[in-house]
């Protein structure tokens, strides 16, 4: 094995650089300077392996005290090795070593302090030599920097406040599950140190000054961070613990959430040493975090990216991700988020990762929670530098926090801080940890707190007096008592929630000030657009100069030529409707962001917003670069292929939507069932984000859907799952006679459109309404190019809007409608493949339900009235999915409600479709055709076709 050695080279002019040589790569070196090789190897051994022997565990249970003292340095003095005869350059040891070490023993002690004391570094896996050199040099420098009395007092104050904060809560609410930060109180001065370093004002390069911080954080220590770092009002938190909701009563569906899930946004000045003049005010936003571990990682990245795009300067926004040790090592989304960090479409210029390491995951030990030595090992795959630090050395923690910020600013890359601590109680405050960790908790109970130990240290060295400490504690506890008293009177109001200066949970402020909660939402009167501009947009999406771009021959015919031909006929298909919606929104000042796996061309080769030059192998984006769009476009557009992942990228897009209501973010799955790995995002964020946290999102999720004989995978978007989670009032009414379900009161909008015009309108409606709701679209596969799935441009022009239902009537001899058939989605196309020439009685109406949630109750009731419904009229619901899947159960329930409101009590809706199955589709093409033929024959018999 070759050991690489990094030493300082003194170049002409006194500039330093580093050179590398191997202790075993040359007989010349091995024979000529064996002592020097031993010296350099000895130093490098500490740098690369020192973390193994560092005293990182404040409990002393996991520390390895056996040091490796090889490389035979014992009898050598540094002064004897100052010059290396015969070597081609003049090499010298690092000046820091020379300044501190005159003998081998002094060098050993110096290295032990740097690399095997309360800090352990892992830099050797970093690929870049420049970064590695910078890390070692700056780490050694910052570890040797003196800490001022003012900074020590700052650390002590934050530590003491963190401890007293937790003790106060424990005294007032001893059985409340708050996921205490006790044992890891150093988190508070650590975050303060990071934010203070981040807010240091660079007067020479003001464009590099960080103005915003987006932070994702787990439960452990979150409450103290909210109040002590983010200035969240303590009285609000206390009121919430006492049972007062933070969501005002005026807002429909306000569910609220537990305190450890909330995420405020406030600004203040952070300092390390008391000199506020050198620091500027920064805003710190914490994203909401439910109890699904690490789910906030990608969300915080997406929100960071949105802020950076709005600034048009990535340096202005810093991302901090807090992690739990067991969760970070075990949850796949942690890896997914890391995988996005360096991709050009997703990079945010580096994240500061911070593990609050409890050395336990619920009750599982480190050996049971991970395969590697450290919970941070996963980041090694990405070349991210790692610093481990003992939480009970708060000065060392402060040092490495500052180093992390400097590295991020210097290289715009991720860095990992792993702070080894413990938790004073069990997983929560009512848990008994002694059941599973008796030895550890015996040690914890006998270990003085970090605040106590640090206070004694400062008292001993004369930095602080006992009276000062006592006064700090008294003032803080007096403040806590006052906040507790005030919390009994606190109740949030709508006015307060919308106040941009309010430090509690607020919404509809700043970038969202022109929007409202969905309770008070207003739908646009129409969503159409100037038809001439739409035609120009469609042309712009496929225009190119032949001498500058050479498209694929097939695209010339099937995409470019076909789009132009359709436009000449006044027709549009699905992809053209999409590009018209995007282009029109761009002209109105909205931003468009389309992401997902292979979205540039689309899974089914239908989109081709970005094409590739067949000669140059370069990408070409007609819609963005066309002269027409460059003249008329106000907003920005990005169409970005993601990596082969769902949970991470979709969470990223959700985070992006939270920042600015003017961002239309569309995420497309390759196939409908590809959303499955991201189920947590649906359940915890999309379903109730507004009701729990007052956080709206207009995220659009496209899920290609439709039975086509392709087998059990990639057939269905499992639309029944999404519908099951809609907060429809129907669920609360036994007699199905509840009032109308209005658009703004559904927690999710779900559509299964058949016509391109409706796709156009529903995308535009997402932006033109004065509130935001997530939209799940079961997009067609067969309908992308089907000749029946064409709309006239006139259906998109000004004055037109989205049609929640579409009615097709088939009447002979002006007879009365005697059958009404409901359906949704591309099964409608199959109906039109049925020959009707032999129909004996075809007096039927087909109602396509284009929007499933909120269910179009008013429109369905009106349609049934217009069709002159009576007791002799038969009603059916046709779907291609199995009866235990699809939209039948949902629509049947709402149709029954509509019938009841019209006086038809007990009238049923009959089902036409496949029977119940365990899987969405069969893999047998014969079975698929047989089941389809069976339900289509049932449909034929229903409308009276006898072949």
C-alpha cells in the first residue's frame, strides 16, 4: 500500500503550495531519506487515522484510547530534518509544526491535540487535492486560534439558556413528549456559531454575503432551536403545548400540528463575540418536519434553490440540514438528497450537514443501526468532508462550525459535522431507557451537564464569576415564567397570522401577500388566452434555423411537422396544449419549472421541449430561445431531467413551490405508479400542509395512467389512493345531503382529463387563482396522440375555462335519455371504438368526469336535471380499472349525494368494469384482452348494441 504524504513546499516569493510523494514509490526516497519518510508518514498517520482514537464520546463508553505510534519517530528531532539533501525541491515542514514542536515528543503531543482529542476529522476521501489541502491547513489554524472572552461568554450564555429552557419545560410539563435536547444542549451555541459566521459581512464582495438560511431539522432539540435561535415566541410555544391551536379558527380545516413539526421564519443578527457591527441581519427559515425521519432534507434544498433563483445569486442563500444519527444512516431519502447535491440541475452550492448524534436510534444501538463506524459514513460516497466533535467541548464545536461555513463559502460544496452527544431521557420524556441501555443511562445520570462542566471551566480560568452565572440563570428563568403566564391568554388571529412582522406562525406575507387561504379562495372567471399569441407560442416551441440546428429526422415528421400541421388545422394535441399553457404563463410573469425522469422529451416521446442536435450532440430549447419568446417572456422557464429517483426530487420540487406562489412546478413520473417511493411526501406534506402549517403548494404531479395491456406495473397511478385521502364532506354525512363541496375546500385537486383543452386550462388555473392547492393529474397514455383527443384552438381562447365534466349525448328520434353512463379518463376513448350502427336504442348520455376532486357536484346535478332524469333512467359507471381500484367508489358516493339532493333517494349507480383483483393488471395479454372484451360487451348490451 502506498501512503500519500502532503507537506508544505516553500516556493519562490514565499508562496505556499503542497507537493505529494510516496513513502514507498521510489527506492531513491526510501534509501536516501528514511528518517524523513518516517516523519512525514507519522504526521500523515495522525491526519488520516486520528479520528479513530479521538475522545468523541462525552460518556467515555465508545472512545478508543489505544494510539498508533508507529513510523519510528521517537529519536528524531525536527531541527535535524529541516533540509532534505538530494531532493529536487526545498521542502520544509509546516510552519505551525516548527513553531510548536522542537522534539519528537512535542510533535506527538501537538498532533494528538489536533487529531485525537475532542475532534476527529475525515478528509482523506475528499477527491480534490486543493480542497484537501485547504481543509487540513484551515482546520489546524482554527484549532489553534484563541477564543476571546466575549465568545466564551456567548457560548456559555447559549448553553445555559438551552439547559434552563429544557428544565423549565420539564418542570411545567413533565409528561409532555418534547424530544428534549438535554445532553445535546451544545446544539444551540453550535447553530449560533454557524449563523454568526454565515452573516459575517464581506464589504469587499457584498454579492457573496448570505442573506437567507433555509434549515431542515429533526425533532431532537427543535423546540430550543425555535425559541432561542429563531426567536419564535416562547409564549406561543407554551400555549400550543397547553392545547391552543396555532391555526386561527377562521381558517377552514385548521388541524394544527404538534410543536416539534412547526417551521417559522424570522430574521435577526447573530454574533459569536459581541461585535454586531461586523455582522448583518439574516433570515432563518425552518421547514416543517413531520415525524417521517429525514423527509425534510430535499424539501429544504428545493426551497433554498427557489430563493437562490429569485435572487439570481446562489451565494445569498445557505442550506443547513440537521440530522439524527440513526435516521441519517438508515433512511434512503438521505442518500437521495445527497445524490442531488452536485447535479447541475439541482445544486444549491453546498449544504452544512449537522448530525445531533445521540448514539441511539429509539432503543437501537449504533451496532444495530448501521453497518459502518459512523452514522456519517454515507457522505463518503460523495467526497464530502466530515468532522466529528465531542458535544461536551463547546469551544471545539464552535471552532469546527466556523470552519464548516468557511469551507462552504470557499468551495460551494457540502460538509458534514457530526456532534457526538447523548439524550438525557429516552426517545421521549415518558420513555424508560433503562429497559434497553442500563449501562449507558447509569453513566448519563452521573454525568454533569455540559453547561455545568463549561461553567466550572470558565470559573476556574477566571473568565466568569459565579454571580454572573447566577444572574444569567435568574434573568432567563424570570423571562420563562413571564412567558408562561402570558401563554394562558394567547390565541392566534387571522390578522396576526397575516402580519409580516409577527414572529409566530404566519402566512400570506412577503411573496405571498397577494394570495389568500383557500377558505377565502376565489376562482378565476376564465383561464383562456389570446389565440394569436397561443399560435405563436406553439410555433416558437418547434422553430429552429436549419443552418444552426439539425434535429432527428423522425422528429421533423412526427413532432415538428405534425405540430405545425395541427396548428394550421386549428387543432391541438396534449403536448401542444401543455406548451401553450407554459408559454402563456411565462408571458404573464409566472415561472415554469418542469422536472422528472426524462421530461425533456417525455417518457412517450410526445413532448420534446428540448431537442438534441444530431451533429453537435448539443441540447436545443426552442421555447426558451426563440426570438418571439425572448421578446415576450417575463418569467423564467426550466425543463430539467432528474436522476432516477422519486422521493428526493419530488420533495425538492415541493420545497421549491413553498417559496413563491408564482412558481408553477410540475413533476412528471415516468409512469403513474412511480410516485410510490414518494408516498411519505403525499401523506405528510401534500395532504394537509395548509391545514396543519398554513403552507400552500401549487405543485402539479403528472402520473401517466391507463390500462393498455402492459402488465401489472406502469398501468395505474392508483388514483383510488389519492381520492381516499381527500377531505370530502360526504364522509361526514350519513344521508348524503350535505351542502356543496366548493373548489377551495378540497385539500387536493385530482383530475383525469381526456381533452387537451382541459389540460391547458387546469395548468393555467393553478396560477391564476388567488390560492394554491396541489394538483394530481392522471395523464393519458393512449390519449397523447389519439385522433379523438384533439381540441380546437377556440376552446383555449379568451373567455373559456376548465370544464369539470364533459357530456356526450346520443339520441335517436328526439327520444328521451334513458341511460346515463359516467366515466373518467381515457376509457372514454374505448367507448368511441364501439360501432353504433347496429344499436337498437342508443338514447344515452356519457358524462366524462374530468375533475374528480373536488367532485363537480353542482355541474353533475345540473347535468342530471338537464337530461330530465327520472326514476326510469338507469345510471352506470364505467371504468377500465378493477372494481376495488379506480374512481368508481369515489364517484358513486358523490353521484348518490347528487341524486339525493334531487329527490332520488335510494337510486343506485351500476358498475361496468373489471372484477376485484390483487394487482392492477394481468401480465397475460390474452387475459387482458378477455377482461376488456367482457366489460366492453357489457357496455354494448347496456346501450343496446347486439352484434
